[in-house]
């Protein structure tokens, strides 16, 4: 009878050792998984930040190009108005001088 109890005790001890070993392996795997997840998250975050920087740079470049284009259009429009103003001013002056000379 003692042999049976000893055998059962050894079986139970072996089962507990196996369970402890399995629990330890699960803990190790969980640690590895969490570390890999953190590394993945960090890598994705870095990639996202890099892409955001690239997009922001492109937006800034386009914005700067648009500003230059608008400024150029503005300058051309100002020049056109000034030319038109000078022309009309000259026309008015000639008309006034012509009227003065006729009288």
C-alpha cells in the first residue's frame, strides 16, 4: 500500500513540476511577446513619425510654391494696374492739354 501511495505522490509531484515548468514557459513566452509587441509598436510609431515628417515637408514645399505663385500673380496684377493707371493718366492729361489749347 505504501508503494502505491509513494507512486501516486511521485505522479502528483511530477504533474506539479510539469505544471510549474509550463507556467514558467508561459511566463517567458508572455514576456517575449510583450517585448516584441513593444518593439513593433515602437517601430510603427517611428515609421509613422517619419511619414508625417515627409508629408509635412511636402505640404510646406507646396505651400511655399503656392505663395511664390500668388506673389508673382499679385506683382503682375499690380504692374498691370500701374500701367493702366499711367496710360489713363496720360490720356486725361492729353485731353486736358488739348482742351486748353483749343480754347
